[in-house]
C-alpha cells in the first residue's frame, strides 16, 4: 500500500507560479515512477508530467517549457514547479506513484485555480 499526500495547490493569477509537492509512504525501491495528472471540469483526466526512477521525463505538450517535475528518490517525494500559469491550467491535480508490477497509486488531488 502506498499513501500519497499532496500539498501546494491554491488560487493564483494568470502568469503566476505554484509548486505542488507529493510525499509517498512506500519504501524507495518499490516505486518506479511518480508523476502528476490533472482533471478539469467536464474533461478527461490527463497526464501532466511524470518522472521515472531512471530520470526519464514526460510532459504534456501544453505545459512544456512552463512546468518542471522533480523527484527526491531518497525521500519518495515528487514536485511540480508550475510557472507562467494560464486559466486553462485550472484543474484538480493528482499525484501518482507506479510501483513494480505496474500498479498505480493515486493521491486525493489538490485544486489549482488560475484566474484571469
């Protein structure tokens, strides 16, 4: 069982920045990748960014150059630095952790609201 605790969401004006953080409870060698998804009202959940234990990253095209994912493997934490935020970034952001065997754990989500 992996518990994911997210923090850092909130309200920000367009052009501003936020940093989301997520701490996972499981021991480091069990987690193979951590990342962030988001879901806006009326839309499907989408991958924002993820980072494998080997260092491979994936980003949603619309956030490339604005968002940066980072991870502390020793502490089992993952962060998402979000700059130049746009109203269309408004969504609930979910932390994920994939473990050996492929199962993916989800956090409860944190709201990010970007005002015009």
